[in-house]
């Protein structure tokens, strides 16, 4: 599996699950499960800004967020944490 750097996350898109849970504008918002996260954004004075998301969380993101990558034959999205719009609590 790939390990994202900095404040990037790797997401497995989950279109079917979202359509059962929420009514959203078609082709405007998407959801997925975070499968890997980076260590956080490096700060100018040397520290790290911790990530606000964790592996396994179900998240919402915009239509044009991230880049598609194929890892071990599986298509995933890699994006920066600020591109995530929200966390869907209680959903796995």
C-alpha cells in the first residue's frame, strides 16, 4: 500500500454507500473511506500540524478533488486534507 506524504490522504471512493445514506446534488459531492494518511503538514518552524482525519473514516469531498491513482489494480484517490468537506460520523 502507498503511504501519503505531508497532509495528503488516500481514499477508496464509495458511491453506492453514499446514495443509501444522503440525498446530495448528483455529481457534485462524493464520499469515500480513508485508507491511509500522511503524518501532517510541516510547519515553517519545524513542527507538524496534526491531521484532523483518521484511517477508516467516511468522508465527503468535491467533484474535482484529488487525483486518481491505481495501486495493486485498485483505483483510489489521493488528495490534500483541506479538500475534504466533512466527516460522516457513525458510518463505516
